[in-house]
């Protein structure tokens, strides 16, 4: 199937398919005599795997690791579990950071009168250097 059909079948955009091919997540597609890429069912299966991993928030590097484990029939499931657990820890850190950001922004919103006056604690806070950039 051509790249458009592969995109539709896998749920991965043609642009991302080309990108994944460029960075080596998928092998280079076979080419027809016309020069157009040709994708097999095996390619589509691999693209489904990549899309699902991306949906779960895995980075491209992590997906490369997962694909390596997926293709290695001598792997130990403990290796896959370890990678997934590390990903959960990273996601939880990002969630905590997002919650802190939400809390800070909510505090600023609560301090803002939201009226016709130009004074705005939200903007005042944004213009202030934070501790990380002041050092």
C-alpha cells in the first residue's frame, strides 16, 4: 500500500511515517519502480505499535527501546516492565509539575480583580524573574 493508505490504516500521518523512517523507527519502505513508497502489513503493524506507544507518552528514544525489546524474542519481560515503570515515574513527575503550575496560576487568578484597572498580579508575577533564572 502507498503512504496515504498506510497512514489511514495505521492512524499515523504520512509526515510522521516519513519521519519515523528517517530516524530509523521503521525500516526504509520498499520503493515501486515509480519511486513511490510501498508499505507491507508488517510495516502497518509496526506503525500501530509506535502510535500506541506515542499515545501512552513514550518518547521516540523509549519507543526505539521498546521496539528493540519487541523484536527480541529472547528478551525478559522484566526489561519491558522496568522501562514502563521508569516511564510511569517520569509521567508522575510531569503531573506533579503540572499540578504545581495549576496551583500557582489559580492563586494568581484569585488575586486578580479582573476589572477595568490596569493592575494585574498575573502580569506582575510573569515579569518577575524566578529563582532559577536569577541564580
